[in-house]
C-alpha cells in the first residue's frame, strides 16, 4: 500500500485492517503488530476467525498415522493400565534399569507385542512400535531397539539360516537378551579402525576374541552392564598364514560372543564387564564396557552372510574386496538410523504438543481494560512455534517415505534402492535429530517457568533425546556421507552414470537449476507465485545445485596443494551445508507429494498451508544465499518475509487441531500443562493443592 492511505484517520482503522486482509495476495501487508484499543483487538479476532480452515482431526490423523495406528494404541493402553510400569519422575539409575527391563518383559510377554517378528517382515510396524514405546519412556524405546534392531537385527541380517534357527526364538522371547558391541573407547564412527581381534585357531576350530589394548575396550554398549547374555562383537578377522606376517587381516566382521551364563547370569571366563555409570539421560539403559581376554567361541559364531571361514581356515566371500564386504555389512545395519529418525519425529510431536497446548492456554497481558490474550497470539511466539509445527509435519512425511523405502529395500534387495536408503537414512537421521534437539530447548523456553518443571517433561525429553545426535553415527559424520555421495553422483552425471532415487531432480534438470536466474521471475512476489510448489521446490533445488557445483570447484582447487583429505577439511563447512540443503529438498518434495495425494479436501487444504509455511520459512532463513546470486530480488525477499509471518498467523488459528491430529493421549504426553482440559487443575494437584 505504498503511497496510499499513508496517514489514515482514526475512523479509517477498521476499513484499513479489512482491506489489508482482503488484498493480501496483491500487496502482502501483514496484520498490524501493535493493537492498542479494543476495536483493533476485536478486528484481529474477527480476521482470525474468517479465514480459519475447517480441520477434521480424525480424518487428518487417519491419513497421517495409517495402518499401524492400532498397534500403537494397544501399547498406549497397556502401559496406561499398568501404573506399576510407569516411570516416576525421580528414580535412581539402578531402579530405572530394572523398571525398564520389566517394561520390556511386560510388553513382550504380557501385552503380546513381539517387535522382533516385525523387524524383517514388517519394518513399518516395527518402527511404529519403537515410536510408541519411546513415548512411554525413551529408555524403553532404546532398550527395545538394542534388543531387536541391533542385537537381533545383526543376527538375522548378518548371519545365515543356522544363526536364525539357533537364536531367533530366544531373542524374540527375551530369553536371550543381548548387546551390540561395535563402538570402542578410541573408535566410534571409524568402524574400519576397530582394534578388537578375532583370530582363527584351525586346530580348535574356534575364534579367539581379544581386546589388544585399553583403546579397544567396547564402550557404551547397551544391555551390557546388567542384562545382556550375548553380544554381537565387531572385530578384525585374522587368519593365520605361513608368511612373515603370520596373520592376514580380512577386515571387520561380526561374531556372536556369550558374555554371561544363561542360568547363573555370572560373567563368563575371559570377559570383563564394567558399568559406564550415570549418564546425562537414558539411565534406564544399562550401558557397559566389555573387555575380552582370549575368549574362545565356535567357528559357527561368525555371522557369515558376507564372508566365511572353512574348517581348514580358508576365507570365502561373494564380495571381492574388504571394502565391499564392509559396505555390505553396514548397509544391512541402516535400520538403526531409520528408527532414530522416525523416533525423533515422535519426540518432536510430543514437545510441540506440550508447548502449543500450553501457549493456547496461557494468557498474559493485552490491551488496557481488556481480557488478557493467549501468548500464542503474540507474533514472537508464533515465530517460535508455528514453523516448528510445520517442520514436524514435514519430517513426519519424510520419515514415512524413508520407512517405506527401507521396507521395499528389505523386500526387493534392489541395489539402487539400497544405495538410496543408505544415504537418505544418514541424512534424515542427522538433520531431524539435530533439529529436534534444538526444538526441545525452544519449547521449554516458550513455556516459561512452567517449562522448567520436571513434570512437564522438557528436561527429561531433552536429556534423553540428546544422544540421538551421536549414536548410530555422529551427525557431522553422517552429513559428510551425504555430501560424499552427492559429489560422487555429480561426477557420474558427466560420465553418463545412473543416479540414485533421490537424485532424480538433478538428473532431470540440473542444467536449468545452474543457469542464470531469470530477472523477471526473481521479482515475482504475488501470493499465488510464492505458494506455488514449483517455485518452492525450484528454490530449494537451485540452492543445492549451486552449493554442489561451487564445492566441487573448491575441492578441485584445494586438492592440488592440500591433497584430498586436506581439501575436504578445508571445505568441510561448505560440504555440511550442501548435505543439509539436499536433505531439505527431499523433505519438501515428500511433503508436497503428501499434500497432493491427501484424499480429504479439508485435510489437504490444512496440509497445503502448513507445507507453504515450512517452505517459505526455510527460504527466508537462508535468504542471504538467494539474494547473493540475485535469485530473489529485494522486494520479493520482503514479500517472502511478510507472507511467512502471515502464514504463521494462519497456522496458529488451527494449531490446536494440528497437534490434536498427532492423537497423543494425555497419559502419553503426561505434562500437566499439556492436558486437553483443566490443565492448571492437574498441575496444582500434582504439587499437593
């Protein structure tokens, strides 16, 4: 409205406010930020009510939660009916560990939920189980994952029929609680650098497991300190030779090593176990350290899907090199990353639900002589929470896509899909868990002093979730894997190679994304244009393509003087930004697809609004990149900012329905300030009034 109504009279206030809303698509002027009198406040309330979408939470929830809703509700109902299995706020480490084991036993033996049966055949259902039990107690979610994803998954994915026949039933029933002993004191992310050894003794037909130095002690091993009876131990497979070296290193392999007696539970000879002690969070999981001194195991305890040793000590494998065997082994273990990404979204749903419900409830300040208004009516609060709510929805659809791809990969064993899932699981796990970790602190802050009360869960959720950024691959390392794959695909593009699934957009139109920005398009600022999925996706992909091309040039330049490793380190921050940009492009594309195929019209309209907020908020947060290359002109940047604020305002109007769609019962969210009704009454009763 430049040059028009620049000095409206007081009597024009109503007309001006109405015109601003009605003509938003033309000039994108935001709702006035300063509301000083009762008439203006009433206008805000009216304007907020007029465009509000009708959201049928049951329809939208059915669309989002899908066919695995029933098993999650069974889990919620079981634990709600068992007060003795609910984790109290104040509990010692040792008591928490025992409770966590009782929770898992109750889930499996009493509630009849058998997660191991879904690990291979129905992965989507398995990840739904993990999300649900993690909502009950995150320690329970991790302990479940250790037993079935890691220990059990290593047996069925890295072993052969003889291993499944021997161990499957015991793992399924919890008769064989086990560990996943990969990480060492000196080595975590660099798995190929592990130092534990497994030397074959052909005379005894056994492997000898040894910890050669303290740096090779297996560390942070879940289930080891108290409950585990077996461990899948990752070690260098050494075969005796007749040359001067004496042994041949065949690379890292996995071995089943008993660590405690099945009947007495006593630690077995040669195995030394110590408790890693109190942690920042997840103290229901008994992390321990394992050291092996000449522990002998039968040759059959080698998990031999990708490499085997015969009775006379000869090594055979269907894969020709150590690196290919290693890649195949790790490729079978990506389920842990898939589960963490999926579960992290579950944590984000809980935290946003608590923060938004409380922000709708809490009233503070307002115009003189008028009722106080909800703190979610403040633009600053909307700025904190509404893009976060949009991101929660975006991550939901992205991780559902990841789970679907993982399930198809397990069924088909398609090589292209295996490569795609490996990179996508690394990227989504890193991106989503980092975002959720930051979001938890923002949610705590958004709830003020009441967010600091342990009963309202933010501290517990934050501490328990924090390690998601580290295990199953440190996030910085995982993002480098994504960047390395992008560069590999970039190189193959110019050599006629094939692209993996998530690279289709670069295969199809990379040249267009790298061309000079259209000076006309750069100035388009209508609402229809900015809310067009093609503009949004093009902007995300343009940024990724620019980052990829520029980092490739930089790496070539620096490698001449610094070598490959030095050049990579010099460009590391650039590479991490590239990986995050690519993952954001995938997230947005999957959100757009989910909007388009949503069968219910009202739900589709709500999802479109949320998707637009996610896309434009991300573009605005990196607006400097787009401005630096003239992809977005100054007025268009301003229009993006204004529309982002207005979309946050519109999402606020349906925020209650959007969090209700997550369908989390009060006994799952638990926080008194997040109760659907009489929240303050629950809170005061908790402290004794």
